[in-house]
């Protein structure tokens, strides 16, 4: 039943449209940081919108009944990572500041949904180990850009915790790589 719903053409189109709008809004949300970012770092700054863009591309190809495993690996890995990351950062902001604006709750909901949708579609991806390695290099490289070169998203009240957030993010990347492997490559190998 769930497989039928997830692969239904109209449901895929609705999800594609929602993710496309979320991607556009995400890039808009980063507009101030992007305007101050050196060209060399531009593609690594808007983490969540880029993850959402990967998934939007995957959904487009699902609509035409094709797989693109490199983008699927990037989508699953980054949707999970940045989905969880944004939920945790907004929750920490709530703990530190004692309140959170409506956009913070919206970000928690939408990013939580990002992580879930990436996982829900894992059985339909055509990911192999080489795709995971490629996506892992991208993901860990992005951590270096964010926390070594200082290009991470800005949360004003969390700025003093950047070392701890960088450490958490590294291990969240490792968890995302592992989850991508377990949900795609490992599960397929165990069935063969």
C-alpha cells in the first residue's frame, strides 16, 4: 500500500512541487549569507536547499521512471543530515533563548519532513557503494567548508558553540553515510 502511494504519479508530482517550492524558498532564505560568500564557496553554503534540490531532481526522474543513483545518494545522505541538523539547531535555539519564532517551528517541521522523505524513498533508489563513496566525499567536504572555512549557516545565539556544533555535524555526517549504506547497499546485498 505505502509503495503504491509513494510511487503514484500524482503523489510524486505533488511531492516534486512541494520540494521545488521549498528549495526556492531555501535559497531565498540564504540570500543574505550568499551575497557575502566568495564565489568558490557558493555551492556549499545553502546546505538544506541543495539537499532539497537533489531530492527534487530525484523525484523528477522518478516521474519519468528513471534512476540517477549519484543524485539519489546525495539526496538521501544530505536530506537526512541537514534535516536532523536543522531540527537540532532550532531546538537548541529554543533551549538557549527560551522561545522560538514561527519560522523556527516551520523549519523544524519542514526539515524533519526532509529527513523522513529521504528515508521513505530509500527502497526505490539504485544506489551502489560507489555512489555512497561519492556522496560521502561531498558531505564530508561540505563539513570542512562549513567549519574550517567558516561558511556554516548562522544561528546568532549558537555562534559561541561553533566548535561543538562542528563536532556534532561531523558525526551526523558519519551517521548519514552509514544510514545511506544500510538502507540501500547493505540491505540489497543481504537479499542477494
